[in-house]
C-alpha cells in the first residue's frame, strides 16, 4: 500500500507517519504540508490511499478532492482525517471513502486504512450508504452556530472557526484567523460553554481551540509555551498544565514531558 499524508499540522503528520511506519503492508508513504504540495506528489506518483485534512490554507481538502475528480490520473481512496465533522458530508459527495475525527486513535486510523485499501468498490459504496445518515446527524450537531451581540447586531459564528478566547477585563476577545469579536462575558462562562467544541483552558485568561494547536515546548520555569496555527504563542501556566493532556488522544515518544 502506498499512502500520501496531506495535513498542515506538523503534529498530525508525525502521528500519522508513526502509525503508517508500524504497518507491514505500507510499502511507502509521503507527507505533504498542504494541498498544493499534495498536488505535486499526486502528479508524479500513484498512491492507493490519501489521508486528507480538510481545513488547510490556500487550497482546502475539499478543493483538492474536486481537482482529483477532474484529473485524468487514477484517483486513490481518500480517508478524511479532520477536526471539522461539519465538512465530512460534502467530502463524501466528492467520493471520500471514510473519515477519522481528530484527535484520533491508532486503532481507528488502522480501521480506516484497512477499509480504504482492502475493500472492493462495491463494499465502499455500501459503507457510504451506512454512513450518510450518521454524517447528516453529525453535521447538524457540529455545524450549530452560536449567536453573539457585536457592534449593535447579532452575529452568528461557528465556534470551530475560533482559534482562541482571551479575557480582557469584563470582556472576552473571540479570535479567528481573520478578525475578532469582543463579547461582554466572563472567561469562566465561555470556558464552560465552549468545552464541547474542543477548547482547552491554558491560563486563567486564555482558552485555545485544540484543533489549531501546532506545538508546545517546556520552559525552565515549569510553564509551557504553546503555539497555534498562524504563529501566535501563549503561556501555559503550571495551574493549567494538566489540561494539555487533552490536546491529543494519545502521546507517542513524549516520555514524561507532561509529568506532574
């Protein structure tokens, strides 16, 4: 089996590569840091399976799927590996064969690889029929927006699109990749409401969306520096250090990095 990893998150690429390296049936795999680089790999080589993230800069996973459909080259089996369940239904309409939600386990990813590589086209089609009702339910649940009052109007935003929430006096700043919203609310109230969407408290005044976290590094003070997509860094205080464990379903090769 030849596999191409396509994900703009270094930690996700590393975790996927480690799982692939442990499988005896994977003869070769490559890693692309975005969909643009993935197109270069796909134009030069043939892959059996593509492990594809959806939310990426410049060219999304959905756009890459659309381009693959128009290509004259053989289309590999595509497995979505994403934190954004609301997009999975659209991807299945473009002939993805399975999906794995982040944070993922090695067991779940291996199941998806087995299915994508070993099952016939008919079996994959039958699997799609099974998944559609579940995907619709999942999409409806995950795409529910929240309404906030901003600048004298009601704005509807998707919490999955927020990178971080930061307290500023009696307000909180909801930060997106482009733009932000100031909301009169306490950080504790927001932390409770946003917890189901993958937000982790790392400081008494900061929440981060785990889907946007790229790396963490320990400091001599016992604190940590956490970097999110886009390059912004936050300090993780010792009080909230244990919350970092929820950033990933499993940790590999990290030793006692987060030991108490």
